[in-house]
């Protein structure tokens, strides 16, 4: 039994992830041994561990993501799938998959495909299950996972609902998969999937909720935990700066981390924190480029890689309220003042 998940994550970063991060970035391939190591040390099921706290959850996730963004990005998708199956209405599915998912022997990704507001995946009931059509624009880890938990819009009895389904990645007919090149974490095997009446059996339907119920169950908690990605990138930037003899961002990182405990459950505060972390990651990455000097202009150096990763963190797992908060922070000061005067003039 792991007593200190954060320390266990630090050890995995030191022994495995950090050493290989540069090669993963260059090659575009994550070694299978990375995922095996995560499974062996219990990280696929750790969110469900007894006594798990929000602080431990966010610190552990950020630590692993900071070790190797591509590996952490794929691994983190498993969280949402694990939660969906753990609380599934379909008891038989839960009994069949949850133990394997917790052990990391059955690994999953997720795709919500705009189900809350602008759906791109749709399903219709057919004999024995449902037929899915449409596009999942971003599915991470396709080459590394056994299944993807997807949310699809359904229509029946004059109302709209959201079906959550477990879609196996193997032997699935009616799909076309296109790998998407990313500026960072490209090794994550992120793809676009087009479905043409792909059949999913009833036994793989996790549950069905009304559109209103689905919307009320998402938002702030997911936005909160997704902040681990930018926090992980920032933590790696701070480590790089420390290695260069610069501790200017240590206090800022510690302050942002401390705010996590206070904003959980508060949507607006979460959006503001996410924006602050993403902005700080870009500034810290830029400081690393400057401190490294001309060598940072070489492709796949650590400074260059972290600059790309900080840019990636500006928009990855980011919804409109977080983007709006970020754009406010990135507005030049003089434009910000002018914007304020215009706003006053309109009142």
C-alpha cells in the first residue's frame, strides 16, 4: 500500500519519466514501459484509494505530468473513464471492468465531443445497442488504450439525452481514425475519429442522463482537476529554472498550488486560477529560454520543449470561461485601460 502518493510520483519521475521525456518528444512514441510502470505502482487506480484528498490528487497528477507531458496526458485521461465506470448505472459493466481499470490492465481514454453544448457525436437506438455517427475531434491515447469512454447525444420521446458509452478501440467497425499532429505531447497519439453508424452493444452503455442532468454534473470539478496539466507544465519549468540557478518562480508556484485547496467547488475562482497558472507557465518557460540562451533555439532542447508545452497548456482542457480569463490577463496594459474607459462610457 502506498503511503505517500506524491513521493511515489516523484520517484517515478526521477527514475523513469524525466530521463526519457526528451526522447519521447523527439520520437513521438511513448514506451509501453511508462504505462506499465504507472500500473505497477498503482497510479491507474490511485484516485479511488482510501483517504484520497484533493491536495494529494492534484499534487500527484501535476508531478507525473511534469515528468513527461505526453505520458501524463495519456494517463490522465483514465481518470474520467475510471470515475464514469466506478459510478456506472450498469452494474454488470462496472463489475466486469472496474477492477481491471483500477489495476491498470485495462486502460481508457475519454471523449466528451461537445456533448454539453455543441455535440459532434450522435447515437440512435438499434437492436441490441446503439449506432454512433459523427466525429470525436480529439481523442488522446488511441494507440495506447483499450477503450474510450464517450459521451454521445441521443434523441428519444421528444427529448435529448446524453449516453455515456465504453467504446473498445479494437475490432470496432464503422470508424475512420486520423492522427493529429500536436505542437507538444505529440507522442500522446491524439486522433480524430469519424463514426459511421458504429455499433456499441447495450452491455457497453455506462448510463444515460437527461441533458439537464448531464450539464449540472459537470463544470467546475472537471475544470478543477484538469488544471493539473498546466500546473504540471509550470512545475517542470520551475525545476528547469532551478537547475539554471534561478529561483524567481518558486514562490509564485507555491502560491498558485496553495490556491487549489481554496477554489475547489467555486467555478469562477477555478477559472481565474486556471488562467493564472497557464499565464505563469508561459512566463516561466520564456524565462527558461532566455536563461538558456541561443541553444534554446535548437529544436527539442529542454527550453524549447517547455516553451511548446506552455503554449499547449494555454488551450488544452480549457473551456471558454478560462480562455476569457486568460485573454483578459494577456491584454496589454494600455489596451486594458482603454477597454475599461470604453466600458465606463457605455454605462
